[in-house]
C-alpha cells in the first residue's frame, strides 16, 4: 500500500489530469460532430449534383410513361365504346344507357398522335406506326394491371411498349447528352420500372474508358446490399404503401466507399405531390393542426357517404321505372345532389378555418382577410330567397375586392400555402385527372402552379366546374372545354360521379397511399463513389486529431502550471486553518 500511495498523483496532478480529460472529451465530441456534418454535407452535395442532371432525364422518362398511360386509357375508352355499340346495335339506348360514340375519340386520337410527334421528330407519325402503338396498347385495355393470368406479363408488355415509344423521343441519345457533363466514372444512375426492369442505365451513356470503372462494373443483383435496398423500397409499394422519402445506404468495399440512394418516381405531379405532402404532414412526429383537420373531416365524410348511397339508391329506382325517369326530371335526386354540393362547400370552409389558424400567428392581416371572406360567403349563402339582386351584388362586390387583396398576397406560395392547398385540392386534382386526359401533359405543371397565381386560379376554376358538371346532372356526355379545360373526357358523368364518391368518402390516411400507388411510375437508383470524399474526410480527421492532441497536451501542461498556483493557495488556506485550530486567531486568509 505504501508503494501505491507513493505513485498516486498528488492534488496538483489530479487537478491537471481532470482538466485534461474534460478538455479531451470536449474536443472529441466536437470532432465527432464536425466529421458527421462533413459526411452528411458531402453526401447531400453529391446527391444534389446528380439530381441536377437527373431531373430532366426523369422528366423525359415521365413524358414517355405518360404517353403510354394515355394510349392505354384511350384504347380502354375505345373498347368500352365498341362494347356499347355491340350491345345496342339493334335498339335505341334510353337515358341511362347512352354512351360516347366513335366520333368522341376521333379528335382525341389526332391530339395523341401529335403528342407522340411532339416528342422529338419533325415528321408526322405514320399510320403504320400509330396502328402498332394502338395494337400494343389495346392488350392492356383487355387486361388491366390486376387481371388474373395477366399479371406476370403485364410489366413485360408495358416495358416493350415504352421501348417503342422511346424511339419517337430519341430517348437514348437525349439521355447521353444530358449526362455528358457528369463524371460517369464516379456516378451511376438507373431508372427502373415497377416490374424491376431497367429503363436506362448511365453506364450505357458512359465513354468506353469510364465504362470500365469500378462503379460501372457492379452487377446489381450480385450485391446483396443493393438487392436488399431494392426490396426495401419495392415491397412497401407492393403492399400499397409507397415510400415518399428516399432510401439511403452506405456501402463499402476494400477499395472504395459508395453511397446509394433509391427514390420512387411518380407521374401526374398535381396529384402525387399533394398526396406526398398530406402523407408527410399526417405522419410527421411534430404536432400539426392538420392532424386535427383530418379528424374533423371524418364527420363530413360520414355525411357524404350517406348522401352517395342515397343518390345511388334513388338513381336505381328511377332507372327501374317503366319508362325510366331521367335524373334531371326528379326533384328528390336533384335535392340530394344539392345537399352533396353543400357538404363539399362545408369541407372547403373547414380547410379555410384551419388555414386561418395557421396564418393567425405568421400573417395575422392575411388571416383576417381570409376570415372576412368566409364570413361574406356565409352571408351570401344565408340570403333569403326573396333577396334583391342589389343585395347579392353588394356582397359579391365585397367578395371580389377581398379576393383581389388575397390574390396579391398569393403571389408567394409558401410551405404553409402548399400544405393547405394539398388538403383542399388533393381529391379535386385526382378526380380531374381521372375524368380528363390532357392533350398536352406537363410534368412541371405543379411547379408552375406554385409560381403562377393566374394558373392557380384557372386550374381551380376547371376543377370546380368539373364537380359542378357532375353535381348538376343535365348532360351525361358533354362538358364545356372552356369551363373544364382542354382534354379528352374519358368518363361519362355517371362514371365520373362514381369516382367522385370513391374519392370523397375515403379518409385522408387511406387516400394518400392509394393515390401514390396509382401514380407510381417506377424507381430511380443513384450510386455515388465517395472514395475521394472518404479519403478527404480521413485526412481531415487525422489533421483534426493531431491538432486536438497538440492543443490537449499544451492545455494539460498549462493546467499543470495553473494547478500548481491553485494547490499552493489551497495549502496556505489549510495551514492557516490548522493554526486557527491551534488557537492562533491572528491568521490572515488572503
């Protein structure tokens, strides 16, 4: 014990050791944080660099996918028309049996031919090529995606149709040009179909010398980590719960370090982006008033479900009469439609109430304007039947003035605006794109929507008028394009009504996954060689460690010197205390 006692450090050594250990720990924590932030920053920068080149390529892939989807929808509609004409070849259909004729899709066919021609080529699309595309698309009209016996070949046939359409878009050459500025020896990207088949691989666009690089030598299926990552993003999609956040993975070999990113590619951004926002908000850990909105909306959904069932029952009763009674001639069903429209308006007002709560803290003036607008709308709705035109016009004039003020504020489309817009318009956008097939699809439409208040007004106007066409059941087969926008009407009013009921009566927490699943177009896989970045990080780490060690040793030496002064002071205090204990009251403690 005497030997151990001799080698134990004294007070001075203990103090300097304690200070040194604490400082070393502090430096170590700071070093770990700095290195982690550097690693995340490097990965983020690399991902952004690839995405900058990948975005136009993804847009091109979505253009091709949209053309294929529109061809399938066109042939599906044609098949329904042909079936209807066969069913009523020798008899006149009644009010409930009327359907589109072949003339309805003749103009649409011309527009879709222009859509393919607009892909890249200058010459007109030949009749022979068009018939080839039609015949390939027609198989899908007979065999929808989940048809028993067709599931195994569905994705293979769709992939083959895409390859045909790509020739019209000069797909391969445009991809090669798009990726020319990117170092294809360090970055590799692939677009993958829902059936896990390769659409494109940047390896094919790389020069021969870069094609032999390590990153381009990987065979994806032979790397368990890569294959597992594909499963991790594909299986949730198969289960009807598509992922909205990218899947990221670090992968290391003896020679290199890689960073892998998987993300799901969605078509139809006006629908899929809104569904993504709603899912993101409702599933976030952070509190949000929109979660409360989803609960309160449930009461409206319940009432809409009851009205939908009542409308269906009344419609079937009218149809069973002899002769069948047309819907516009029945006051009872028209009243049900009016009640349904009122519930839709109640849902919009509920969104406005929550929007006001969001802006009350961030922009109280704007929130006040929204509240005033809602009050005026209520006042207009509650006017008695005998109200004069002057009373109505005064309220409408004040509503117009408030809308101008609100529109001026709406030039900026903030995150809060996008969230409120998603909760209000997700169903309307889904209904619109199910009922109408646009002649000029635009993959950047949602982005333009956020930047252009005029476009927001126009699209909202079209969507609301489409609902009005459904809920004022006076024309089964025609909707004015000036009011509902340019495109092919792909459903009759009754068919659109059923889709509207389905969307309006599905709770948000079920609907967003359903819409994302319906609009999924494939997956994008990005592989980045981070070996150079890793080497720089290691060099930075070593340099920081050397610096930290140097500083730490200096601090220990300094603390040793300072602790000597501190120990001397403590020793004087202890000695003085002993003298006081011995009766010397003249001791001074400096």
